[in-house]
């Protein structure tokens, strides 16, 4: 008995029949004597549809209007679930981000949750109401609707669990847990019974979209135990939690890929102090995250500078970089959207040598050219041509014998 937060993703609420299935799962938890808060995503494909509509309406839609539009998918699912639960005889009420309230900053399209008022929900929970909250959305200090970035309902759920001091946060999705790699592209992938916040965070940041990175950051900060489970079976599950002594320090615990990458190369930049700042400051000012950065050795006072950004930001980034590149006297800017980032993650990497060499040798054996490399204490990432994504993941999964994980 306790307070449980459930979150259901897009494929779990894709139509009314699936929403009925969600209702049954929610009722089971309620009938076991728990208070229940449910966070929902929009129906699968709906957020994409709304984004495409916005882009048809205007080439560069106003961010405030854009967020108002793309947050509507969640309003449909939360109200439908409330109606189904009411019909089945349960007290249930839907809430939008503005009604809870989920306070965020003003960064439209990737707002951060700063605070959640828990009073309204607490009051309803006391009355026995099942509270159904629209994921992915919040409200800024001026009352504008904001959204939390793709996959943001995970973060809504964990933030609510933290604010309400919930006993558990169950993330229901279309796979039955966190795997050594995406089970949808590598059949040999193994489910992990438990994973530490740090490893999950690196995997999420490196592209394992089963959890949004911010949801893991938040779970770690507030010590929320997160269970990733399947909506469609009671088997399996993965607990994301604090590192404990019996967790083995695997050298490599997972392989991830991220197709949401675009590579910029600023060709023949004068090699002198302050140039990098002049290229990257205007990107930072526009809130554009630069991921990998590589600067070539200088030849006759000129160098090439390459970096990656999210493919979604190519248009804005290109305008900014082309302007800055002209100002610093660079020859031209090249943009390659056919790239993908492949990473291996593992906390045991810190104390092992040869891991990077093995990764590079594996890719070489498959004839895959590495365009960029970056390393951290527990992650190594390589940018490769997008057409090699699946091949690279499968080869690395095999080379590090991840199919033998238990
Ligand atoms: P939801 O709509 O429920 O939020 P997502 O599509 O956002 O679901 O996330 C689940 C998907 O994440 C899975 O279908 C799977 O293809 C993908 N995925 C990528 N890496 C992993 C991994 N390491 N373990 C499990 N799933 C993964
Ligand atoms: N519906 C939103 C999206 O598609 C949020 C989510 O699914 O978590 O990104
Ligand atoms: Mg998701």
C-alpha cells in the first residue's frame, strides 16, 4: 500500500482498446489499496502529426503557439482514460500541466520543470480519486504552455513521483525493461534486472530512448526508484536505482545508437584564440546543445572544426553557424545529416584499458569508418555513416559478449 505513479507511453494508449487495457492495470493497483497517479503520453504518432501540421502552417512557427499545439495530444488521452475509469465506476479526474500546476522555465520545446504544486493532487488523492496527469507539458511563469522535449512524459512522471514522495514510479512501455541494447534492432539483446542511475543516465543520453535523460537525472537527484515494465505482459521489468555493492561493475553494460545527429564542419577556420568561442557562443545563446566537437591539427594557420547537433536544430544552427563562420573568415560550412552516433556504456570502463581499442577494431573489421570519437569515464561514442547503425550495434553487442549478461 502506498502512493504509486504509473506512466504509459504512446503505444500503450494508441487507441481506445489500449486505453481500456491501461484502465484495467490502473484499477488493479488501486484495488490493491494504493493511491494512484497516472501520467500519459499522446497516442502513438500523434505528436509527430501535430509537429508536421505546425510546419505546414508556418515555416518557422512561433514557439509559444507550437508548444500549445503539440501538447494537445496528451489532453485527448488523459480525458479518455478518465471517462473510461468513470464508466467502470471509479472516481477519476484528468489534469493538464496548467491545472496541476507543473511549473517550468520558458524554454519552449525543451522546458525544464522547476517546481510542482502537489496540493491539488494530494487533495484529490485523499478523496480516493485516481489522478490522471497529461505528460510532456507544463506552464511557465506567464501562464504559457510549455513542453519538455520529445519523450518528456517520462520526466513528468518522475517529477510527480518526487513531488508527491511516491513509493514507486512505474514506467510502462512497449518493451519489458531496459536491455543491453535496443531489442527492436538486436534480437540478442538481454534484459537487465537492475541498472544504476549513472549507467542508465549515460545510456539515455547516448540515445536509448526507453527513458528520457532528464527523467533519470531527476530520479537520481530525488532518489526515486523507477521500474521500467511492459504494458502488455506482467513478465520482466528493470529496476533503475542507486548503485549497490552486488551490482557488478560491468566493463560494458550497453550499446546505444542515436540517429538524431547532424555533423557540421566549418572548413578552413583561422587558428587563433577566441574563434571557438565566437562560433559556439551564439549557438549556446539560442539554447542549441552541441554534442561532439573535434578540431583538426592546424595547417598553415588554418584548421577544420567539426561538431554535432540534434537534427531537429539543423536549420537554426545552420543560419547561426554560417553567419559566425563568415565573420571569423572561414571558407565554408558543410552539413551532413546522414550520420549516427554509436556508444558503448559501462561503469567498469574506468578501471579497464583496451576498451576503446576493441570498439575501434570491431568497427574496422566491419568496414565502418569512424568520423568522430568522444570519450568520458564511462562511455565511448563514435559518429559513423547512418547506414551502418544496425551493423555497428550488432557487431559491438557481440564483441563485448553482451548476450551473455544475466
Ligand atoms: P514510450 O512511447 O512508451 O515512451 P519509447 O518509444 O519512447 O516508448 O521507448 C521505448 C523504446 O525504446 C523501445 O520500443 C525500444 O525500441 C527503445 N530502446 C532503445 N534502447 C533500448 C534499450 N536499451 N532497452 C530497451 N528499449 C530500448
Ligand atoms: N508525446 C510526447 C512525444 O511524443 C511525449 C512522450 O511521448 O513522452 O515526444
Ligand atoms: Mg518515450
